[in-house]
């Protein structure tokens, strides 16, 4: 009887541990979202300003050009366009970060909804178990059971934190592989383009570059998320810097085909290195989780042994 109750309690305890982790994460992410939404608004304001500056230069009358900036209009226009492009890159990257944050928050809310009754169920079942132990157990065994339960709870908390980090790492790995695939495709089209391809090959190359650029924005956000999860389990030396992922957006008539191809190759090297490092971290996390599972299993055997002796 007590053994069956204990098996249910173990499952409920895992759910309670996960609920605590998710509650804390939801609170932190909600605060982060409000902060990021405010920063995104400021970036949007700046983006609109830079766009207006470009349009203003484009609309200068012939008379005003002659009178003021005829000699350096093109130079000024190029400078304003570059400032607009940089503002657009910052805005798009931050916008992607905010959207991923919203998705993460909604996912956590959904998971919490499935766990909302676990604490009440645990308390009711625990009271039932305590009544049985009062009837059949002695004080020494009660103390031993309590110590084992505390140790198992600590192990479960560590295990759940590792699983959250694994989930973030796998999301990052999937997105990084998508970026790599897009870059590989862009590289192949680029080689064809250099060898004398037509307009279609050039369009295909730039489409794949745009795909990769969108994936790199997600990669940057997911790296930050992975870093936070690794920090929660105090994994030193296994975090990444977003500066290791540098991807240029390529525009017609700015870079030569060879320059674009070199940048594609450089970005491919970066993403391959990132994929390798994430895989190494995930392997380490899995090894640690296997070790924890083994310790939990041994503790449960000790626990069951005491229960069976009651």
C-alpha cells in the first residue's frame, strides 16, 4: 500500500519541482519582456528617423542641391542609407528576440496549466501516507525516510534544471543547422553565379542569404536563452558569446561576388563551430543527467527497502 502511494508521490514531486522552476522562469521572462518591449520601441523610433533622413535626401529639389550639397549628395545619401541599414538590422534582431520571448512565455504558461493541481494532489496523498506510517512505522524509520526524500528532491531539482538547459540547447542546435543549410545553399548558388550564372542564380543566392540572416537572428536570441539555462545549473565555461556569430546582410552593388562568397564561407565556419560546441555541451549535460538518474535510482531502492520493512 505504502509503496504504491510512494510511486505516485515521486511522480507528483517531479511535477512540483518542475512547476517551481517554471514559475520562477515565467516571472523572470515576463520582466525581461517588458524591458525588451520598451527597448524595441526606442529602436523603432530610431528606425523611422533614419528612414525619414534617407527620404529627405532623395527628395531634395534640383535648386537646393545646386545651392547646398550638389558635390556631396551621393556621399551623404550613402551615409544615411548605411545608418538606416544598421538601424534596420538592430530593429529586426531585437524584434526577433521579443517574438521568441513571447513564444517561450506562452509555452511555459501552457506547461504550468497542466501542473496546477500537482501540489494539492501531493499534499492529500502525503497525508494518507503519513497516517499509514504512524500506524506501522517507528521513529527511526520515519527520520531515514525523511532524509532520503529531501535528497531525492534536491536531485530532482538539479535534473529538471538540466532538462530545461537541454531543451534550450536542442532548440539552438535545430536553428543553427537550418542557418547552416541556408548558407550551404547560398554558397553553391554563389559558385554557380561566379562561374557565369544568370539573374535567376543571383536571386536564388540572395534568397538563401536572406533565409540564413533570419535564422542567425534567432540563433543570437537562442544563445542568450541557452546561456541563462546553463547559468541556472552553474555550468562554468560552457556559455557562448553572441559576438562569435557575425553575419553580414548582403546588398546588391555593395560587395563583389567574390567578397560575398568569402563572407558566406566565414559565416559557415562560425555556425559549424557553434554547432560543434553546442553538441559538446549537450553531451556533457546528458552525462550529468545519467549520473543523477543513477543516484536517484539508488536512493529510491533504499527508500523502498525501508518501506518494505514497515
